[in-house]
C-alpha cells in the first residue's frame, strides 16, 4: 500500500502517470524509479491504483473513505465533456432506471472506454451546441460538469435515431413509454434551454414539437 500521505493528497481525483510517479517519489525512499511503468503496473496489480486509460490513473482510496468516483473520472478520461443523456436523467430522478453506463457529450469524436469503474460513452456534438444548458454539480465532494435536465433530454433525443419527429402524440408516447420520463417533471422544464438547442439545427423539428408539447400541457 502507498503511504497514507499520498491518499490524503490526491484522494479520488484522476492523475496522469508522470505526476503520479512524482507524487509517489515525494513520500517514498529511493523514489527515482528506473522503470516508472513497472512501478505503476505493480501498484495496479496490488489494487493500490486503478488505470482509467493509458497514462491516466486514480488512487484506490476506499479504505480511507474516498472511493473512486466514476462521475468525477468521466471528465478526466475524455474531454472537454459533460455528463448527460440517460446518466443525467437518472441522476435527476427523471427516469426510474439506474444507469450503468456513464453517458457524456463532447466536442471531440465519439469514443467508448471500458474501465474497472464502468463503461464511459462519449458522443460528439457541434461546438455551438455544446455549452448550452450545462453547469457544475457537486458529486462525491467534487465539482463536475453535468447537463441540466433540459439539456440531458435534448442530448438523449439528439442521439436516438428512433425518436418520432413529425408527431407530438408519438413523441409523448416515446417520452412516457420508451424513456419512461417523469411527465410531471417534464412539464416543469425550462423551454428556453430546449429552444436554444433547437436553434442549433439538429433535430429542430423534434425539439420544437417537444417545446409545443410542454407548453400545451401547461395551459
């Protein structure tokens, strides 16, 4: 096990391999390793660190009350990115299912990462669409970017090729039966965020129908 000072210093924030080796060297005798890669490999096999991807690790601080946080790791594994879609909808309690894939949005190309902490799925969007309706949330005592409920729903619609686009009735059925959305919460959504998403062009008709659906049911 690594010295406790390292766990207290780094906790559960992901760290690049060179910085991790340097931090280990501060607290251990003879910290200048001939093969840093071999040292990291040994620590990984012992369960002291977890490899998230090549060159990126997180400490296994579970014994000290700082278990690795997958939501915090999400933005470090691939970025810029924010958590969204089904993960965020579940986080807000808008859908009943607990999600086991950390769904995120990025301006970079679509990628998928399988890690010991779970699967991280990143979906590409245009740079003008990306910043709409996202904010910092405190999760596991750290701050990370998460879509608002409205943006999370817009993202989910954007990425699903089977969403009805020409019928409000069919869209309502999709939301209630396929996504299993909390329809009462849907009616409280801020349509200005959905409008800003629609103005970026992708699935404009579907998002416009969603706005009309919300506004109609408010009457």
